[in-house]
C-alpha cells in the first residue's frame, strides 16, 4: 500500500464491538508484522492488549504466544 505524506497513524481505544478514535489518522500498525492497516480495513484487535492485527492468522499467532 502506498501512503502519502498526509497519512499518519491513528491512536485508538479498542473495545469489544468496535474502537474509539483518540487521535485521528488513516491507519494503525499491526502489533505482529508492523504492517500499516488502513482504519477502514481494520477487523482484528485485542481489547486486553489494546493492539491491532493485520489478519486473523497474525492475531492467533500473537494471542497464542507464538511470537
């Protein structure tokens, strides 16, 4: 994904059924891969760890302690 200079990381508060934007931005960073995840594509996160994941496989990897 190409990002422009106006793109910046958002700060989110992750909740069980969604998230609240604390500081606006266009993406968050995956806690496992470091990949930028556009907010409109964000589907996987941990409420307990307050972190985002780029895919269900990466979420499982992190939550099961493989990494």
